[in-house]
């Protein structure tokens, strides 16, 4: 089956915890702290693989977690970093955060990769907190939690030429004639239900042609699975509109041309402005010559028209030669712009450090930074508790809670920590 959409849950590995440990050897007095750091959790990466064609691998398994880092140990032994988890997707896959709509990745090249969920850093052991004022710190950190999110994966086929047209216009017959693709071919509309790719051989390297299932009026708003089909045309550099020249008054080629062009325009003005050739198909049928004359009179100055018969193969070679000559002159289409290095340029926006909300005498502190500090705090030691209190004070949490009306005995919730406020 051809699956071009998937929804998956991913979570980077948690960092390993740092350890509280002191050097204890015979004849060594005041040995000092030697607690090692925890290892970093593994990232989850998306990597493009040109050998894949669908997102079927994510059909039945939807949850992915990277391994956590090892905990630190005494004698200054640091925990081992966890390996990264690589999820391979077809080239042409776009990944977005389901909750925010943020574009995470647009992978268009083989082995291009991006970190989709970061692993947490390892917590520091007590050897990291030694100072002139504190020679024997009992402070250590838990590992940072890994990043988690729901991802929406969407595949947009990568092809040089896209075949568009109404159902039963002969697109599948044409791609089967010029390539090794073998789509289902029958004499009824919507025979092709999934996009088909075929490599068209030429005197040079050849090019990739995509057979996009038939579009109908209203496709831009989803009619006839229009959204499912139209997005696969977005990355093509050149469009070939396959017209049924054996049309009747109810199936007029000129009207059909206008219908598809309007659907392309309504879906994306940029797509409608893409170079297009017309393949005037079924020229072996009765009435095709008269329809070709009308088409040339109406559109001959706008489009290059190639009369042909995909069934018999007549007239196909001139079209293929023209496509091969045009493609080197056209830039790559589709996808957000990226820098020459291949990395996307984004502008970072400063997020709020924390927010205070009140519900039934419980004050809730939320925000990525304060929740991260809470998750990494070791409150089972005096040193860890004092450090977390100092962090909250420096961040301005104490002042914000007082301004919100906190009083002794009130509960303060930070992530999974429930604290009681005292002055």
C-alpha cells in the first residue's frame, strides 16, 4: 500500500543522573567529592532514504523513544552517552509538530537528516559543585528529560515532471509507455488511486515522471481526494497536462483544460504559474483532429501542444525530447528555502521563563525552563534543595508568587513537584 501520511510520537532519551560520592581511601583524609556526571540521552533523528517510497513503516508502530544516558558513578566515572535513534523516511518527507504546526524538517536529499527530538543532557555529579566556600558539596542533578512531541509526517513525491488531468485522460497509459512504471490501467475513472513514479530514459541521465491520480472540479477543497493528490504536484518542476482529445460536448477538452488550471490556481498560485506543456492524447479517436484544431486556435500561443496517442505510441518521442531539453533550464521547485549548507535558517524567539497561574489555592508554575530545573533538582539532599530554592529566587519566581498572593502553607506545583510555600 502507498501511505503518504503518518502521525508518530517521539521522545528523546532522558539524561542520566549525576551522583553524590566522596573519595574514601585509607590514609587519604578529606578526599573530597568524586561523583561523576550522567550521560546524555539519545536524540531522535529523521533521515531521508531514497530507497523508501512510502511511510508504511509508521503505519503500525507509532511510538519511538531513544535510550536514556547511563547514570554517573563514584571515582569521577561519567555515565555513557546513549546512542541516537534514526528513523528513515522517504526523500520528500515534511515533518511538522502537531501541536504548534512548526516545520521540523523538509528532507529532500538522500541522507539529509535533522534532530526531531533532542535527548536530555546528563545531570552533573557533586564533583562539579565544589567551590572555595563548599569543599564537600552534597548537590547533584538528575538527568534532563528528553524532548517529546507528536509529529505529523507528510510525503510529497519528488519528480521532475508531473502528469495532471481529469480522470481517464490517459496519464497512466502514457507513463507506462515511456517508463517501466506499471500502474493499473482500465477504461473507467479513478483507476489510479495512488501516485506512480517512473524513470523516463533519455540520451542523457533521464528524468522522473509522476502520474498524479485524476483531478476533478473542486479538488482544491478536497473533492475527489484532491488534497491527497495535489500536494504531490508541488515539487515537480514541469507539468504535462494530459487532455482527452476524443472529447464530446459533455467532455470538451477546452473546458477540461480550464477546470484543471483553475484547481491548480486555487490550490497554489505558484503551482499554477509553473511551466506546462499539453499532451493532446487519444489522437487516434474519432473527432480528435477537430478538437486539436480548436485547442490550437484557443491555446496555441499559451502552451506548447504535442498531439499523441499513448495507446499506440505515436507522437510520444517529440514530447519526451522537449521535456528533456526544458528540464535542465528549470530550477528545483517546491519546499521552503534553505541555505547553501542545507540547513534551514530560522529566527529564534525568546520564550517566557515561567508563568504563574492559580487554581483553588494551588499555584502552578509552568514553562520549559522552570520545569527543566524542577525535573533535574535533587530535593533529597540539603544541598540540592538549597540550590533549587536559589534558582527560583534568581529567576524571579519568589517575587512572582508573592505578587500572585501566595501565603504560607499554599501548595506550589512545578511539573511533577508539589511544594509547600514558606517564608
